[in-house]
C-alpha cells in the first residue's frame, strides 16, 4: 500500500543515477532491487528449477553487498518500481524517522509522525506496505492503535 521500505546502506552510499536529471533538477536514480529480494529469488529458483529459465540474474540490478565491518545506516526507498531512494542515509532508525516526519509520505500525500515511522521500522518487517492499517482515523502502523 505505502510502497516504502527501509534498506541498510553504507553511510557514504551514493545511489547510482542514469540519464539527465528531471526538469526540477532532482537526480534520475537507477532503480535497484533490494538484497532481500535477491536472496528470496535465488532461493526460490534453486528450490524450483522448473522456473529457473524465467529469471536472468544481473548483479547490477540489485543493491550492493555491504562489506563486513563497514559502517552502515538506513535509507528509505520507494518500491513502486524496483527501488529508488526517497531519503538520505542516516546512521540510526531514529534519525531516519525524524527526517521522514516532514520529508516523506507513507502513501500519496499521507504523512506519519516520527513515532509512527519508528514503530513501522522496528516491527518484524521494515516494509511499511505490510504494516499499514486504514481505518476511520486514517493510515497508521499496525499495532499502534
């Protein structure tokens, strides 16, 4: 529903761009699938070889691995496409949540508070799609009622 997820990234990560910037000057990011998606697909096709010829794996289509020992943080991505960044990278989920309160929407023009973003980040899944509830009071993280 919200099509947002938090991805771990190196703190100095610069998401690749492609082509000319948009008219407003913002970068045209190259969409990348998450590492979790790569892991899922690799496992699925290993367990289901009858479908293996349907998937052409190109490492350049996925987020890079973070080398062991490298400082990392968190970045909000949209997942309507393969994934492009919505936020800068932050060293903690708390800092990302604070930025998201004014800097991001959870769905269309719906905004969350810092605490709502943080609750969604700390739940079992960092994918807000699976954590949003729509009721009479609007959109909110599952379990925050």
